[in-house]
C-alpha cells in the first residue's frame, strides 16, 4: 500500500479548509480595491480579508460551514480505489476531530448528525483512470448556503425581469444572470458560478460543479464559451448587489461554463453557485508512496501575501455599541445601515432550534436576547468548549418560524446573513426587534469575538444545531432590517432587478 497516502489526504483536507487558493485571493483583493473602505461592502470586505489571514495563520477553518467534501481523483491502471477511499474517509474523521471540518453529515430520515462527516453520500469521492503513472486528488469544499443558491433552468423559460430565455447561448446568458440576481447576498457574495449547458438534470449539475475546479483566471478552450464567460463577467457586476448583498461594485468573481450534449427534448442550464470562501486545492501524489510531489492551485514556495491592510476591524467611530439583553427603546432607535458592536450574551439557534421552539418553551430566557443563526465548529478542550469557527448561517431558512419566535419569546435582535422576509419584518416592527447581518463566512473573525462559551442547550441536535450560550465582545454586524419596517435586502433586490432588466440585451 502507499505508506504516505493517508497523511497526504489529511494535509490536503486541512489546507483546503484553511487556506484560500491564490486565484481566489487575487479576485477578492481586486474586489476590495474597487470598494471604498467606508461603504457597507468595503467594511464587509475588510472583515473577510482579516478572516482569510486569520484562517491561514492559525490553520483554522475559513468558514464554519466546511461544506460537502468532494474529491475528484485520477489514478493509474491497477490502483486500489477501495483502499484509497477508506483512507480518505479516515482522514476526514481525523480532520473533523481536529476541528478543521465541522461535523456536517446529517441523516436525512432521522435528522441525526453522524458527528464525524461520514455517512451515505458523505464524502463524495469520484475516481477515474488516466494514462499517467501518478495520482491526482482534487478537493472542493462547498458550503450549504451557496449550494442552496444553485439553480437549474429547463429552457425555454420565462425569467423575471429578463423575459424569455430561448435554447441558445443568449438564453444561457439570461439564465446565468438570473441565477446570480436571485442569489442576492444569500450565498455570501461575491461568488463564482460554474455552469453546465445540456446533459440531463444530474449530469448538468455535475458538469456545473466540475467547472468550479477551473482557476478563475483561465480561458475557456471553446471560443463561444470563452466569449460568453467574458460577456457575463463584463456586465454582471452592474447588478450592484455587492458583498453580502450590501450593495457594491463586485457581485461575481468568476463564471466558468461547460457544455454536454443533450436530448432533443431537453435543454438544461445548471448553475452551481460558490461563495467567496471558494475552497479548492489539489495534489499530485507519487503512486508508489502516496507522498505529495506537487500542489495544484497554489505554489508552496511562494510566500502568502496577507489580504488585510490593517490589523483589526476598521472603525468609523459611528458604530453603535450595544450590550445584551437589549431594551426596546435602544433597538427601535436603530436604522438600516447602522453598524453595531455587540457585547454580552448571545444564543445560537438555527434550523433544529427554530423547529423545536414551535412546540416547546426555550431552554433559556430569550427576552431581550440576541439570537444568532450560527452552526459553529466547537471543540472541547478539557472541560471547556472552545469556538473554533463561528460565522453566521443563511437566515432565510428560518423565515417560517422567526416571526413566531420573536412574538412568543421576546427576542430583540436576530443575527445571521442574507436577510429575512416580509413576515419577519412585520414581527420586528410590531415587537421592536432588528435583523443584524453579520459577515458570512467570517468564521475565524467571529470566533475571536467569543470571549467564552457559558453553556450549551439541546446538544442532542449535534454541534452545529445545538443552542450555544456565548459571551461576546465587539461583535460587528450591520442593521439590514429595522423596527420601522425598512429592509436593505428588499431595496437592493428591487434596485438590482432594474439593472437586471437593463441587461436584457
Ligand atoms: S462563506 Fe457563506 S455560503 Fe460559503 S460556506 Fe460559508 S456560510 Fe456558506
């Protein structure tokens, strides 16, 4: 067997989870340079940049949602694929134990988290043979928030603000623009899209995801697709959705398109949306030892250039400092666009907690509280829980529950990312509550805002879904829905819809 294969896989997993590849760093740096630092998008990008540096420096997960591990492997003839797959699974378990991956594999029937990232379909491992004598392993970690922004169109189709998309490349262009517009900030923009034209529903999505293994700066070898990629990148940022949907100059950092033959009756356009935390790396291995002979997407001999221009979050002096539990008057005084710095107690709660609260009283007193949509990476060190990664999760999933939770239990601040809908906005106005948008993916940055973990409730739901009691200090977020019925998300969606219509060539 290959004595170094297992260690090589662990190194690949840890590096992919903690160190963003140079092409993505370059695209994010370019986005940062375009955005004035005192804008909402500018401030968000500065937090993202600090987070990227912190993750690489301390080998911590860039984002707490370490995603679905997807391995694409090329092997020479005669390789023992079953043994290699077993070793990869063991490496996944070890990386999870070390807090480099969040336990992310949930039984779809029972709802139980396996706790070690193994289970039917997790991780995804694809083998194919090639004529070479070495082994190539590429890994993509793609989180749920951006996965939920994927879209598939059966063309011809009528699209909001764009009209009919026909069965040609112009129709494909419209579908891509629509998918990006529809995602708004929910997939942690600026994002990148992989696009599959044709195939059937399954192979179209697989092709779209495979495009994400291309570097952001490559050129499509098919001239018509290269032209379409350039057209999209030359126009899409006019949508103005910006970082986290805060409005800004960069909405998309990459568009990569592939095509498959299709059935005469079908024409699918499949879009795989990836977030700014675009984690993919690869290695070439010696086929006799399993040792890494070469890295892909990165050059380990080149020094990593820091992303952040300053050491910490740059304050404007206009930040509103609030300490939980909050009183109604302070919360009602907040307006969309205010930047807040939160101190004191915060409770996490996401899908399982919200479903639980529909039928049960909360395990803690939520009156005046901050409820944080977050599924952290938490590790027990001795008797103490430590937050290893603790950024926000996509809030819109809680839209069916949030208004009831605010009304019944007196929550004053809901913290998450991507915004919420009309029902929640109405409850906030009625009860005096706000929505605070934290910066999606900034898991290292926010973990450092947690001074200590005071406890945990509903632990049976698993680490990401439990209710954690956190003591935080100087936790920054932006008011994007206020108690006067205003919503930045609604405004940006409406403005970007006008720009989308203007792109209807
Ligand atoms: S950056 Fe956002 S979309 Fe991406 S994995 Fe993290 S939380 Fe999910």
